[in-house]
C-alpha cells in the first residue's frame, strides 16, 4: 500500500485541523463547554452548510427524476421544465461542492421557481395539467416542496451572509 511522504501527510493534517479549535480555557472554567469539546471554525461551519445544501439538491433532483416520465405524459412542457430544474440544480450542487458562492444564487432561483410551480399546480393548475389541483397530500410532491422551499430559504440566508444579495 502506498503511503504519502511525511511532509504531504503533515500538510494534510494541518489543513484538516485548521477547521477545528479546542475550547478556550475561559469556556472550560465557566462550564459552558466540556474540556473535550471541539468547536468548528467558521470555515468548517460554512463547508457543512454547503454540503447540506448539495445533499438537499441531490434529494430534490432524485424526486424530479423519479417523476419525469409522468410529467412528460401529463404535458411535455412540464417534463422539459423538470429537466431544466434538474440541470440547474445539478450545476448549483456542483458549484456548492466547489465552494463557489454562485451556487447559492443558482440553487435559490431554481428551487424557488420549482416550489412556486408546485403551489401554482395545486391551486390554479397549468395548461394541459389540471389533474393536480387540490392534490396537496402527494408524499413525493410534499417532500420535493419541502426540500425546494428550504433550499430557497437557505440560499437567501447564505447570499445575505455573503453580501451577494
């Protein structure tokens, strides 16, 4: 088995440990944290949020792909809209994994559009697709709506934090 040279291993360890800091002595003395607790640095917290966002996008993409055949059968333009969402969400997830803040903008817009389309489909319907009016209890639809609405809110928060919005 190949092992990296000691210098490379030390550099990786230093990079990984830069995301954690031990509890400060005054925090231990005051009793707010245990002596063994580690705190995430802001960089590690942001990475966790990015990974969570990418996972939420992946789940929403999976739901849209599962229903793709039904959407094309219902109305072809709805199937095309689903493919556009899957494409935009995939790109946004890739940007988030690369720590690119534009991923939040793409994810927020795609998820907001999908969530609004879901609500519109359940209230007024779409041309050629009125079967879902009043169908608020569809489990996959609710799951997709929750993921998309949550992702739109998370994206707005991240964009505000990054001063992009």
